[in-house]
């Protein structure tokens, strides 16, 4: 199907009010899942980031890297272990996560942004005391090893990078608040805390689903908008369950922390970031704070 010049102009005109609204604002995007595995999707994500940056929107990229960590652990003969959706991180795995996330994955993303015409600076949560954390615990006292919960975010280093015209690309390794080592941080959680610290306008979590589905087996049952006061009932009804719970909780936390709009967006769709931010259609589930 060919697209006429008139069609292209219509798309740009539709995007104009959104560009005007977001110019000068900060948007935090968490990048992971299939969008990192597919070369085609990765190219589309990077294109979206660079385009948004060039329109004057302050883009902050927070990334995971689970597949790269899994690959490195396989190479050294170590099995990946997960507990309740979180990677069990012993001392050796923590070293691998630091090496892979702050090294390989982070710098590859920076390189791709630069080669696409953007300007990027790679950061790790250890840089300048950016992220500090304590050992993650739950009500059942489960041992997750060196998995952390963020206790503080020093956003000044991120803001300095933004002010100089670069896209900050952040890997989610944090200092132990008590000075005893480093922690691996869930990227969704880190993105929410960073967005709050930056007083960002939007937070977008790229995922491997359309968003929150009323029927998890039917992608046509997408819930496009959820108010934060509706979440508990949706949990009770079983609509929000399993691995979707921590993602939704991150969005609720961000919304309650002052973020104007938070999104769970389908990272399997090419240019889903642009569709979410610069069109009337949207591409996932939007969370807003209850009035």
C-alpha cells in the first residue's frame, strides 16, 4: 500500500499539538523485552527516541538487559534462576549483571542512538551516586540475593546530561545505601523512581503485551485507560494478575508521585512510542491519577 504525500502531511498535522505539548518536557522510557531482541523493533525504538529528541522533547532511556545477562550466564556455565518474577542474584550474578548492563548493553544502545543521528550519554546507577538501594525483601522474607529496592535517586547528573542536549541512557545497577556492595534493580521500578525524581511528564514501559487486557487471552479486550483508584478492584477481579501486577504497581506509584501520564505500551509494535505520544490512537494502557 502506497502512502500519498497528503497522508504524510495529515500524520504530521495530527502530531503537531502533541509535539507542542511535550516540547521542553521530560519523558522517561523503559526499554526491554522483545523490543530489545528484534533487530527491526530495536531500530524502530531508536528512531522514535531520536525523533522525539530532535523535536525538543527531553528523552530519558532506562533499559533492562535480561536476555544479554542470560546469554553471559550460559557462557560461563551458570543457570539463570527466577523467584516470583525477579532474577535471583548471587554475588557472581551481580558481577555479570554489572558487566553486561553497564558495559555491553548500555554502550550498544548509546552507539545505535549516535549512529541514528542522536546524541547520547551512557550512565549507570553507580555514576555520581545516581541510584542507591537496600536489599529487596517481601512479606514472606524471600531471599533474592543482590536485588535491591531504590532508596534514593540523585537526578542532578541526569538533568546535567539533558541540559547539554544528550539522551541519558541508564542501566539499573545501584549502590548499596549501607556501602556494602551493588544491587541489581528491576528496570520498571527504576524507571518509575527516576521519572518521579525528574518530575517527568510521562513514563512509558515497553512490554511484550498490548497493555492491560480484560481477558488475558483476547488482545481485543485492551483497557485503554485506567484510573489509579480502579486498580485494586481489577486485581480482585483477576484482570491484573501475574507478571502484570508489578508493572501496574510501577505505573500507579509514578502517577501517585506526580507523573502526568504513565503507560504500559506494546513494544512489539513498530514505532509504538510515537503512536503513544504523538497520535490520537495510542498503543497501550494509560494510567492516570484518580481525581
